[in-house]
C-alpha cells in the first residue's frame, strides 16, 4: 500500500510545478498561446472556426474545453473585424471560461457575430467566445 502515498506525492509535485497537463485533466480545459495569425492557423486544430481573425492578430490566447466547445479567444489587433465575416448585434450570450488575459467586463450591450463566435472589442484588440447564442449566430454573415 505504499503506492498510494507515492502516487499522491507525485500528483502534488506536478501540480505545484504548474504542470498544465494536470490542470487540463482536472478542469477539462486547455490553454494555448500563439505569437501571430500564421502560428495560430498552423497549430490550432480549430483555427478554421475563427477565420474572422484579422491578419495583424498577435499574442493570441485560447482557452477551451478538452472536448472542443466552449472556447474563448483573445488577441491584440489594430484592425476592425471584416464585415463580410462579422456583423454587430445585441449580446445574447457570455463566455464559459475566464482567464487572466480576458476583459474584466464581458457583459457589453453589443458584440460582433462571427460565425458561431460572439466577439467584443478590447483596449488593444478583440475577445471572443463560442458557442454564441442562436440569435447571435443568425445575424452572422453566411460563410
């Protein structure tokens, strides 16, 4: 029965080192960071669901369920969202995750509907979440 204390000590040691694999396992979520849009498109398996990101997007952060949706994304950008990809609408949804890089107040009056993402402006870029509400998705431009 010495294995149980050893296993517990190993899990504790991993969690104290900030091991993201342990956090992912416990919370059923994962986090990813990308320097720019090229790295995001090459390395995030669901990048096609966020084709609305502007070309100058950088410092891209993603937090998502290990099973896919829900997810949040935040990034720096000085560009507006493409009106062929996104349309402004009343906010009907909210993000399922929080992160230290996310805005403090996500309960704004209006968001941009970009496919199944709801997206809001931040001081230095954009923050979005998926899935958005069906009423928001209906406003998004057709792909």
